[in-house]
């Protein structure tokens, strides 16, 4: 079990560098959550669940964070959580697309040679030959989700800045 280190993509993937432009602030936390997912789901004693648990937890954390912020009515924070989820999808895209080639450098929280999660998962499910399509789907999901988070955040900032008129906003910040 391992996650790709720093998101370097498979050279044969159409947009191999998509994960490399990920916002650096999310890369470390995404990797830590991914590896923590393997450790947490290992307690279930089912190999498939342990391997899938890394990706599962990596994607569920931003969703749960977004739900928490929705309950608090913090719409800007929701846009950040959406952006964060998109970085996870973008990070997974070359990883899934690399399932057959296994050219990525992997890191692991376990000793020994890291296992390529997506090779194991797709091989077990009989979808190994579709690794490029699945990687492409993650890529599209990442681009759309990052875009939604980014433009949603811009919209929230615009609404906040114009809610009381530009003069009121400037008075509050001391200008």
C-alpha cells in the first residue's frame, strides 16, 4: 500500500502533470490522511478494505469538513473544502492511471516494498485494463471540483465585499 509521492504522474497519462500543480498546502495533509486511512481500515482485517481505505478516507475528509461548515453556514469554508476535495481527485488521477505501468514512486506506512493501491484495487475488481479511463475520470472530477471551489470562493468573497456597499466595507477595515 502506498500513495504516490508528491503526485508525479505517469508519463503515458494525457495530463500527467495535473497533480504536480496541486496546491502544496494540501499535498502533505492528503498524503497523511491517505496513509492514515490504510492504518485505520487495517483493523477490519480485510485486505481490500485496508487498501481502499486510504483513498476512501482521503476523499471523505474534505466532504465531512464541507458538511460541518455547511451546518455553520460558512460558505467560504465550504468552497475551500470543495477545492480540497478537488486536489484529492487530481492527486488520484495519475495514481489510478498508473495502475498497470506502476511507474510512480510510492511511499508507505508499512515496511517493505509499497504495494500500488490502484493496481491491487482495479486488478481485484477486474478493471485493471480501464486504469486510464478511471484516471481520466478522476482528472475531470478534480478539475471540476477545484474550479467549483475556486469560483465559489470568489463568488462568496464578492458577495461579502458588496453586501453593505463598498464604502461600508472600507470603513470596517479602517480605510
